């Protein structure tokens, strides 16, 4: 019996959980709901682990495994299948998705306890996991698109989970509409692909594309541009990044799962999956890298000015995905996937830790109203510190160092890399250190400003995920060591069969160690500065804010470089204005005319509805007579 | 068998059908209306038989069997309705059953 | 045999007319039965003996008995005949008759034009045996048979449900009791 | 020439049947007397044989009175329907390979059609009499007859499946190996019971039950119109007996020392005697008992019989 045949169980368990909860959720006790929601994901994770171990021991002959469940539809030979496709890339993704989801579900069982939408929450979360797994395992782009829209829907539903508050509904709509812009581009790209290849099967497209298109061909350019549009929307990159900070309106586990660990990295997955197209269009690849650098800088500066704990993390997420885009843009495919995995661990951890803090602070989000939590919440503090260290890429001891360092090195050393890209990434890394430790110091050091009402450390279900993810944030990086240290790179080796290795410039090997040293110094300096500004001399930060530059830039950064205001002025206001002046346009009169006509006709004809059966029959006979006359004499 | 022209046979069917139609239209008694509907159904069946005989195929007869089944079910329900209507309104006059009219006119 | 056809046809037309125009329900039903019997004869002549038998068994034998039953149960007597006479006025039948007459003329015209364009020979082949009909029903029209069965089932249940009259208990004690029961039923429904 | 022989045969069969039916009046009374340990008619002629003639004369010459409150046309038509239906049914009976009115392909169905027509005579007689007892009898009769017709037809279908034909001659020929009452014993019992109810003979004479409905649907009849119901009943008995003979007991088949017609008549008279014996012995059930016996026992049983027969035949074909 081949273990791979059970691949369909990975999406099937979350789907079954969703169906159960959606149909019976209101009738079940909370404990049963928690069990169903968590166990279905846990089972999916176990199946994934089982399949993954089997995959590692005996890789399939072709390097991948394909399971066709059934044909979706068949129109003129265009027949997308409901088929699952497992290769190292998708294996890494489903591994991360199922395990992180499992821990977040476990966390949620305690975090969401007592909420009236308890069954709804778990139903949506299970549906999300199902959609995400479908997206990742999809064999063709249409099925991928189904999962893509599915996760978008779940994101919308969960951002607006507490729908009674109008602001949450607004945030949900904003996320939905902004990502929809990218999705529209994405599906137009799919149309182009169908027109070109008459199929949406990913492997067919990837194998045919180099034969159809030369390097730099216009077709490859447009398709990759449109797919990039989809990826940018979903992954909250420039210029569609504005939805993610607002998406923090949802419950914190949702932010951890959807808006940090999994869904927002779908764009990375899409580009990595379609890497052949980007290789065929160097311009587009450069655009990807530039978008990555710009995003990571913009988001980093924005994070520096935020006061809301979750918004800091949201901007940090945008910034970290910017790193992944940078890696994709310079052709360091495996580095991007590696950073995705590590990022999923530590960012989920940070969000969960933030959730615990917010729970302890009774829904207080402002970090300047917290403080001194180090002693009161030791587990949360230490795990949060581990996650922050990974985010700041503290050298050697954290996983984030290995992944981010690889990206920075590739940005400089890859054939597509350049000094400018590296410099952007480097500055971004420095800012990351600053805002990360600002967050840590302000939240956990200093004097305590608020009493802990409900201590989350008593909830085992919340602490276990924190500890597991904390450990993973520390040791997760050891599966891919820098070349300069040792030739121990099982991760990129594992991904080699589906993602090409990074092309390095000649004679750059020796730079790596120097770069690492530079990074290490930078990190230590950054931590010191933050310590100086927020622990040693808190007045320093205040003084900095009061300078002319600070007064100009602080609100600017706080509002995320005014992108919302920009879009509002450029797009929303004109549309609102147009619709206002055109409220009674002439087209309306046509439709109103139709309405009036209908009412008039109704008045005339309702007289014929007089209740007399024989009259109706007479009308029928009259009609038949007319029809026969027409047939016979016309 | 017989050598009556097909259009004469069809004429018979249409006469029967039209008599039934007249019956539905001119009778006010619900029972008579139902009877007339049966006449019409029967005439339709006759057309099927004529067609089946003309092309010497059994399909026509199969259709008439369906018509029979349908007529049986229809009459059972229809007569039950008539009984119930008579029970409620003490009349079989179809013109008294005009509650379903549009009230605005 | 042609003669038999014409005779049966005339009988059918006459009996049907009488059935439709008769004032007396039971007499009309008898005429209708005669009409159905003569149609059955025509079926037989046209080479459909099986259907002829079924026509008599089901139509004339079962469906019409139901009609007779209902007429007997309503039992409206001589007053009904008077009422029918009253209903049967020129105003009632003039327009429908004119319309139907026009329809008839059109149909006749159509039939004759069709027969002029294309010469239809009468039936000359032998009868179609019940076996053929049965085989067709249980192979090609199997789905139809199933659906007819379901429809009959629905008809039976519907007729039973519609025709069922509420049990009326004439004993004071029983009536009170049944009221109480219905109240408690309502309550349980509210609770549910 | 052929036609003439045919017509002569029809007339002969009619005469014989009517004679038998009239004779059965005497036979029944005598046999009832035997089984009930008394004499029965024995004054007119030797063994009272001329009693039949006397009865006939009485019926014919009695005043044919039509009550003023009846619906005249229907009142007159009703008794003729039963006579007509039963006599028409005899047309399909193959007495011997040579004697028989018509060799009809749908013989069994024709019999069913005619028996369903027979229901009208009861209903219409009951209704036309304009008398509450008669009406009750008519309603009862109609319900009883159309109910029992259902499984009468269903029970016959077992035989039809085995013979593979509706034609009664084919059915008789199919019994050369084995008479159908052995494989179709359930069907035979049901058919016989349904036949009793169809002819509303005792014990199923509920439409005309003297003790509760004062003769039921023919309460208002007298003279020859009553005679038609009367003779019609005996003709019905003969018809059912002849059919049972044909369908289940091999019709004219039998050892060669007797001619086929004799075999047929022997079997038929045996069943007629069975009818009379049942009348002499069994009490009348209640009306609801009759209906529930039919719908709740005989109908499922006949369906089951049909199913099993069909399955066995299908298995044999496979």
C-alpha cells in the first residue's frame, strides 16, 4: 500500500471538520466543537507527517506524486482535473500549514472560549485550512484559483468575525476589495495562459513555456506581470499592502494563522511555483525584487512608528514577505521558501504571544499602556523574546538569522543581485531590529502600568503552542547552514528537484563571512540603540520624536506612508463624487420607465385574473387558436 | 386490418378532443369539467394509438399506458378535491370558487 | 372492418356529445362509459388489443366507477338537474362553442391539406402484441414506468389526505377530550 | 360457410349456457338440501326436475313492475349489463380445441374487462332504485368488486407469466406437463376467493345480504329484470368455474378415454359444486372484514406470488 494514496486525506479532514461544524455547530457543546476543530487539523497534520516521512525515505521516481481525484469539467478538451500534486515545494507548504494551523487551533480553543461565535470560528478556520491546502496541492491553476478565492473568503469572514462592530466589517470589506484587485489581474493572467497553452495544468505550462517563449518574450512578461498582480494583492506587497494592517481587526489567532503564517505567503508560493515564467522574463523578476525591497523598507519604517502591538506585527509581516519577494526576485527560490517556513514559525509565535499579552491586558492593544510584563508572564516573555530574536535575526542562535542572512547574501551575490538590492535589504534588517526590540522593551520592561486581569499562562492549551513554536524559531534554521560554515544544506537539496539552485556570481564565496559579521554587528548595534532609547533613557525616544524631522516623519510613518489617504484621494473620492453628481442619471429613467410600464401592464392584466376557471380556459383556447392560425396562415 | 385514411382517424380524435374542450368550457359543474378533461385525455391517447398503428410501433401504446396512469392519479386527487370543495362550500359550481382572483380589480 | 370503425366512431361521437351536454350526472357518466367502450373498440381495430383491454379495465372499469361513486356520495337529486338547466344558457355556451368551432375548422383544414400533400395509407399491418408493449415499457421506458409508479403513489396519498374528512365525534365527552388533545398538540408544537 | 358455422356455434353455446344456468337453480337447491340433510324441491316431476321449468314460467309471467320513484332508464339498463358482461366473457372460454367462440389474443384481459363492467350493474341498480338499502348495497357492491378485481387480475398474472400468453388456448396447452394449480396454488386460492367476491356469492354476498339490506341492490326488482340478476349470478358461477378449470386445471386436457368436452364439463361442475358447498357451510363476514381481508392479506399475497413466479421464471431463462 502506497502511503501517497492517502494524500487526499490532507484536505479531506479539514473539509469534514468544516462540514460537521457548519451543519451541527450550533447544537454541539463547546468542548465537542473544540475537539472537532482541532482534531481534524491534527489528523491532517499527522497524515502530512506520515506522507512527508515516506517522501523523504523513498522519493517518487519522477520527484513528485500526482493524485487525480476526478475531472472537474470538460469543455472542448479543456478539462481541468481535481487533482493533487505533491512535490517538495508543496510538501514544505502543507507541512507548515497543517502544523502551524494545528497549534493555532489548539491555542484558539482556550483563546476563543466563551465567544458566542465559537462554532463559527472553528468552522471558518477549518474551511480556511481546507482552502489553503487545496491551493498548495492544486495540480492546475484553476484549482489553485479555487483555493486562492477560498482563503480570500475565509480571510474576509474572519476579519469581520466580530461583525457587530462596524469598523471590523469595514476592515473585512477593505481586505476583500483590495485583494480582489490583485485576483482580477490573476485571473486575466489565467485567461492568457489558457489562450496560449490550452491548459492550466501547472507542469504542462512550465514544461511548454520555455519552448513557446524566448527569454524576454512579451507573452511571458504579461503573464508574469498579471500573476504578480495576484501575488502582490494576496501577499500585501506594494502597492496593495494597505489591507493587511486593518485586517488585524480579526481575532488574534486569525492574524497569526491567516495574516502572518500562511495565506499572505500564498503569493510567494505562486511565484515560486511559476518560477519558470519569471526566469523567462528578467524584467519582471527585477520588478519582483524592487517591489520586495520597497515594501520591506516602507513597512519597516511604518512599523517603527506604530503603537498597536498587532499593527507592529502586521507591518513586520509585510516587511518580511518583502524579503521573500526580494529573494524570489534575485532567483534565490529556495531562500524564499526557507524564509517562508521560518517566518511562519516565529511570526505565528509572535502573534500568539501578542494574543496572550492582549488577553492579559483586557483587550488593550497600545504597547505604551503595557510594560513590565517580564516577571508576571515568564513563559510568554521568553517565547516572545525567542520569536523577536528570530525576527531580528540575532546571529547564530536564532532561525531567522539563517534564512534572512541567506537572502541578503543572495541579494548581493546572485547573478541577478546588485548592491542596491542588498543595501535596501540591509537597512531593512536594521530597522527590523529597531522596531522588534522597541516592541519587546516597551511591552515587557519598564514599570507595570496595568494589572493582569486574566492570566493566560494558566491556559495550557495556549502555552503549549507558544513553547513549541518558540523552540522551532530557535532551532528551525539549522537545516540550512551557510556555505561559508559547512556544506550542510539539506533544505535546498530537498527542494532542488522542483526549484533551481541560486546562480551565484563568480568569486563571491568569500564575501559571505564578512557579510555575516556585518550583520551581526548591525544587530547588536540595533539592540543596543533600542535598549538605550526605550529602557535606559526613555526620554531619548521622546526627544527624537520632538525634532523637526521626527514631527514630520512620525505621523507619516504612523499612517503607513499615507497610502490609504493617497488611494482615498486618487480613487475613492473621485468615484464617490461621480456617483453623487450622477445620482439621477438618464439610465435610471429608462429602468424606472420599465418599472412604470410593468406596473401599468400589471394593472391591465390583473383584471384578467378574475378567479373564474372557465375564463382562464377560454383564454387558453383563444391562445391556441391564435397560434394555430399563425402556423396555418402566416 | 382496416384501410381508413389516417386523416379520418385523426379527425375522429380531434372531434372527441374538441367535444371534451367544449365540455370543459361550458359546464359549471366541476364533476362535468373533470369528465370532459378525461374525454380530452382519452382523445389524446387515441392519437397516440393512431400514430403507433400507422408506423407499426409499440411506442404509441406505451405512451397511452402512461396516460392511463396519469388519468388514474389525476382523477383520484381531483375527485378528492371535489368532495372536499363540496364539503366546504356545499356546491359544485366552479364559478363559486373564485377566491384566487386579484383583489385590486 | 372499415364499417366497424365508422360505426364505432359515430357511436363514440354521439355518446361523447351526450355525455358532455347531458343534465343528469349519472346518465352523462353512462354515455361517457359507452364512449370509452367504443373508443376501446377503435383501439382494437387499430391493432392495439392490449390497450383496448386496458382502456376498458382501467378507464371504463375503474376510473368511471370512481366518478359514479362520487356522484352517488354527493347524491344531489332532482334539484341538481334543475340547476344544471339553469346554468346551461346561451350566454354560457355561445362563445366557447364559436371558438372551438373555429379551432375545429382549422384542424380539419390542416388535416386535409396534410393528407393532400402526403398520402397516408390506412393501417394494414397486423396488431401489436402485448408482449412488444411490455418489452418496450420495461426497457426503453423503464424510467417512465418508475415515475408513473411514483406518481400513482403520490396520487393515492394525496387523494387519501385531501379526501379525509376530520373525524367528528358526536358525543359531548369525546368532543371535549379531542379538543384538549388538539390544544396539547398545539402546545407541544409551540415548544418544539 | 365458415361464418354460418360460427354463428350456429355461438347460438348453441348460448343456449347450453342459459340452460345450465337455469338448471343450476335446481341443482343448488337440491345440493343445499343434501348438505343440510333435508329434501329440497321434489314435488314437480321426477326428483322435482320440473321445478326449473316452473320457476322460469313464474319469472317470465310475473308483472314487470317499475316503481315510480326510480330512474327508469338506468333501472332497466342495470340488469342487462350483468347478463351481457357475463355472456360476453364466455366468448373467450375454450371448451375444447374446436368449440369456442373466439380465439382472442388478450383473452384473460378480456375477461377482466368484462368483469369490471359487471360492477356497473350492481352500482347502477343500487343507485337507480332510489332506495337507501339499495344504494347501500350498490356502494358496497361497487367497492367490493373493484377491490377484488385488483388482485383477481394480479393473481391471474402468475398463470400468464408461466404460459407466456394472455390467450386461454395457449394457457391450456401450456398445462400439458403440469396443471397450473400446483405451481400457482397461492394464485389459485386468491383467484377463487376473488371469484366468490366478484360474483357476490355467499359468503361474500354483502351487497345483497338479505338479513341486513333486504336483498340490497335488487330490492326493487321483480319479474324478468330480477330474473336477469338471478340467472346472471348462476352464469357468473359457471364462468368462474370454467375459468378456474381453464387456467388452473388444464381445461379440456385429460386421459383419452373421455372426449375433451366431457373433461371440461366434469371439472367445471366440480367447481360449481364447490361454490354451492361453500355457500352451504360458511357464514358471512362483516363488510370491513371483507375489505381488510382483500387489501391487507390477498393483495400483498398476490403481489408476492407474482414476484416469486416472475423470479423463478427469470431464473429458469437464465
